[in-house]
C-alpha cells in the first residue's frame, strides 16, 4: 500500500519543522536510512511564528536564500519606548527577511527528501517502546496504524512535546520561561514595508514586546509576546489593544490568527536518553531575548544529526554516547543562550520609566549587539548610570 | 479537570507548562487526563483564555 512505511530505519525523526527537517536532511546526506514523520496534513501549517530571519541566523543555518519563501527584505528596524521615543537603525542592504514559514518549512522537508530521507506527512507517532537497543514506534498514517523500528529517534515535536517527557527527559516549562503569544496576519495596513518594528512597555506587552513584521506593501504579521505571571491580561487582549491604538493598523483586516507558546529559557542540560535525542522547540532551543527559534532549531537538529551519524557508525546508541550532542550543543549555542536569559531577566524588571530612559542612550547598533557578549557588557555599563538599575547591571557582568 | 472552549487554536503551549503532564494536544483539541489537579497553570498561560478550570470557574 502506498505510502509504504519502512519497517526498519537507522533514524526516525518525529516532527518536521526546521529542527526535524534539518536533522533528517543531515542524517540522510550521511547515507543513513531516515524516516521523517509529521502529524499534520501539511508541513509548515499552522504557522506559529513571526517569520523574521536575520542575516546572521541565515548564515548560521548555511542555506541559500530562495525567493520562493522570502516575502520582504528588511532595510532597518525601529524599537519604540513606551513614550514613543525610538531607537532606529538603517541598512544599505537587507540584514534580515520576513519569510513564509508555510513555504519555508515544506522547502526544508523537500531538501530532506531529496537527500534521501523518506518523508511522511499526516503520520502521527502514537507511542514509543524501547526494546533490544531499538525504539519501536507505533504510527498512525491516516489509513491505519503501522510500526517502525529505529536505532535512534530524534524528537522534534515542538513546544507541546510529550515524547521527550515519556522518554524520561523533563521538558516541563515554568510559566516564567515561556512567552504567551498571539499574532494577526493583517492586510490593508499602513506600515513601513521595509522595516521591522518593535514596541516595548508594560501596558503594551508586559515582560515582552509587540512586533510589526511586514510581509508585503500593506500586509504584516502583527504580534505580541508577554509573560505570565508578570502580565495581568492574555496575549490576545494585549494584541487587540495594540492594534486598536495603532493608527496604521486599526482599520486593517485580519487574514490569519495564530497563537502559541515560545520557550525563552529552561535550557536543557540533558537532551538525550538511550536511543533518543530531542531538538528544536521541544528542547527549548530558542533565543531567550527575541524568541526567535528558526535558526536555533535548524542548528540544534544538525548537531544532533552529526552525533547520531557517529552513533550509527559505531553501533553505539547509549545515552553516554549520544550525550556528545549535549556537549557540542552547549559549546556552540547553549552557553551563549544562557547569557541571554540574564538579559531577559533584566527586561522583566524594567519599568516604563527605565525603558524611556534607555531609549535616550541606546543606539541602533547597541540593540543589534544585544545578542553578543560585547553588547551585553555595553548595556551593563549603561545601566550603571541609573542607581535603580545598578543591581541589574551587576548581574549582567 | 480542565476544558478548552471554542476559542482554543490548539497551539499546545498549555501542554508544555503542565507540571503533571496531564494534557495532550490532539487533532480535536486538548485532552485532559485524571492526573489534573486544577492547578490552573495552563489557564494562566493560555494566550486566548480558552481554558476553564474548576478553580477559575468558582
């Protein structure tokens, strides 16, 4: 019967977002037998993402820009303080893009298939049982159940991941470590279609921010991420108020509604078990300051795949062997992201007054550099000028 | 036990914050198991206030 489910593979990847497709692609390129499954009928949908991708993120992923999934090139960005004062930066050429995740995610799955992975959408993993140094996965592919045995399972099943927990890895997020997000894709809005805009303020988006990411000349992703327990309203309520108070947005139309949870902390010391690895949102591989996770997921998937390939070559799928992935990921990404969690902790303590004050001193370059350690140091020096913020400055240094 | 109403968009964030691993995201919505103690963390997280717990309903 078509589509046929292979009975035995080297690697089974569950979930085909950027992390899963990246892992499937890298394992297939190394010559392993790979099955990648996606429970939804369409890879990339529904989109739970602001769809921003910076040039540095793209370079980290090492993939070619393709006009088929790029909406807009960004020639600048503006960050607004609560009092309307702003910090802006302009670029001569695009330093980022707003992409179309529904096309992008499917494109990555196509690349994985082209590399030799077997891809199956509308196929759900019902349960996993470890047996004889393999994992048996019971699958439901829409027209009945089947079973596949894998030497290693790579779980890329998103923020709602249950698989890692079932395999003994505690991925439960604290409320403080997850952003509660709502987004409208809007049409007929009056916006600057070449820049990304961010709005801060405790009334606008408590312990988070609002964004306007252009997708076309009069279309945009307009979203909000906030964090409980700091916020006293839902993300959706904040978003409605933001849109209503913005002259360029309030007369626009809503062509898509999304919501979701974005891990912004809770980085996992351990992401492996015997015959098992977890990647992407399911492993909380997200930038804790802005909540961007496309490149983090892709890189996480690639690092996991590198170790999985070595494991299959060695015939060793033990937790000890696979924990090389923990080591490599923490060295390449984890330690950097952990520093950014500290900046996030600062942000949740800033009053509107502090944010207005910061807007007087920060430059556009400072904002861009915030994800680098030099930028964090510079921010700490700045905070020292205001006695109230001194204690937060110390934590950053 | 918790219940998600028609506002639910099945984003699954509630599943990730449930300390008791009581929730599962399915095609038809959020399914709650009897491990649930009505702690309300899922409802607190929900971007759409789609979740009602017995506690919130009181």
